[in-house]
């Protein structure tokens, strides 16, 4: 049983090392289609709205829909 774990750990380690070696930063030098490095970035408010506000709003919407579905089941 211990040999299986050791073999699995060895394979995972080898694959991870191979992936790290093949994904060198030199590949970042080629530009992708649609890449616009001179574009204006997001402001702090836009960033917070996009990465904090929108997921929170979506989470609250899903919670509300689940609560409405749960309350309708309890009343009947």
C-alpha cells in the first residue's frame, strides 16, 4: 500500500516538474490576438465592483431564490 502512494507521489512530482519546465516565461513574449497593452486599467472602484460587488450580489440573489423556494415548500 505504501509503495502505491510513493509511486503516485513520484508520478505527480515528475509531471509537475515537467509542466513547470515547459511553461517558461519566454512564452509570454509572444503577443496574443486582442492583446492591448496600452489600454487604460480599471480604477479601484471598478475593480472592487467587478471582483467583490458583482459576486456578492450574485451570491445574495442565489440565496434569496433558494429561500423563496424553501419557504414555499414549508407552507404547503
